[in-house]
C-alpha cells in the first residue's frame, strides 16, 4: 500500500526517462514490436511527433508474418501483433498506483502516489485526440492502490490506501462532482475490480491486517453481495475477464510473491487455482486486446520487469511476446479501442510517462 520515500528532483526525473529510453535497445521477442520514443517535457501538449526506432517482430508459431492474412494459433485464437511505444505526452507529475478509466475517447487518471510518497486526490482527464492532460477534479477521499470498475455507466472507485485503509466507494463519473456514494462491507486496499457488463466485482486486497478472500458483486455501487471466495488471499494481482471467468495473475500472499493463476467462475462464484505463472510476479497489470489477454510489467522479487506475456485461458499457458519500452510496475491501465494505455507507474521510482500498446490482427503492421 505504500512505498519508500523518493527524491522528486528534476535530476532524478531525467534519470528515470533515460532508463525508459535505454530499453529501446531491446530486440522484440515473439509477436511484440517495440517502438521507443522520447517523452516530451510538456505535460499538456504533445508538440511535434517524437522520433522513434523500431525493431521488426519475429514470426513465432501461430503468428503471422507482416502483411500476411490473419492466422490462428494452436488453440484456435487469432494471432495478434503488438507494438509498444512511449506516448507523445506525459502527465503533469510522476504518479504510481493510480486507477485509470477509459471514458469518452480519453482517459480518467484517478488518485495514486506522488514522487514524494504522498497520496494524491488528483483527477486528470486525458484527451487522446488532442494529446492533452488537464485537471478534472479532486477525490473526496484521496487514495492509492484502489480499484475501479464501470457499473451501470458509472465510473466507480473502490477502497484504496492512504493514512488508513479505506472502505469508501467514490463515483468519479466525468461531468459530475466526485462524491462518496457508499462503503464496502470492510476496508480494502491493494485490491482489484472488474465489470462483466452487468455488474462489478471486487476481489483481493487486505483490510489493514489480514487478506481479503470474499468476492463481492455490486449492480449499483451501493449494495454488495458475497458471491464467492478466493482460494488464496492476494494483494497486488493483475486481473482480467475472459471466457465467463475472472482471472487473477500472481500478486502477494502472506508477504510473498506468488505464481498462482486463480480462476473465478462468474456463474457459480467458484474459485480455483487453475495454473501458475512462469515465475512469481506481483504489481503487474493485465489487459485484453482483440480478444487476447496480456500480462505486462510488474516485479519479480525486487526487480522491475519489462516483460509482456500472452495468456491462453484454454491451456492455462503463458507465452513471452516481447517487452515494454522500459521496466515498469504499479501502473494504471485502460483500453480504448485497440490500444492499451499504461499510465504512470514505478521504474523503479514513480514516473510521469504513458505507454501505448497497440494490437493488429494477424501480424499486419
């Protein structure tokens, strides 16, 4: 829920950006093409398009060569080619552990930890078409390590940490004043939340002393029902929805990073440990592009990683498909169209960058 204080000096911020840019020398693996670009110094305008270097993606089994028709992998899922690059805009200040929503063709970046290790109440609105970032409000309850889900068209923020673990449910829907609309049954931080289109689900985290295993469902953000139990209590997992189930990837259990892949059936609420990651991983994030689930970044031990894995839910199998422009953990993520936006994070200290991960079907550039 918290990190060690860091030095927010200008010299340090430049060092972080150099660390991100240094990763451009990494050759792409599998299906991922990495394009690296230098972030601008402006937080509100992209300016001119930055120069970039690009490595050609390798062709792997189940993938398509550039320009060829869409192919399918062994499990019958379409192959997907990814490109990853630093966006041409940055946030006004470094932030880690924010919650990010896709909204109105843009992004809503909510809360998080600053470079001074303080919890922020800031709500930022990112206009992706104009590549601008502006202040859009303040949280009634400042939090980091919270979780967000869209429920009945409302952008809802669940729990989180600050000076204490919070139970607040905050409505941060754009166009309205942010407000607390209810409370979770117990305080939770370091948790995750997802929506299946009809309801929101709150999973994992801890209440300040013990891990939380109850799986909560809400259809309005005000009332909560316990619909299942996690097999393993976990903090800082990555989360995705696929095939009628919620998947939790890794995280921390009893203070140790885990390889567990937990599957929760959305129909029955039954949970199981369905498989394992190749290695212990926490503080990563997952996203879905063109029907494929990817797990990116995070920490293995104390080491921050730039690895991107593709997850096959039919076989419970992971394939290494490339690298982010730099090692990154504890970022917020949201998908707009066929692009995932990885916002802020730690590398290993808080950064103000945004990474764009795009997907094209069948390996077409």
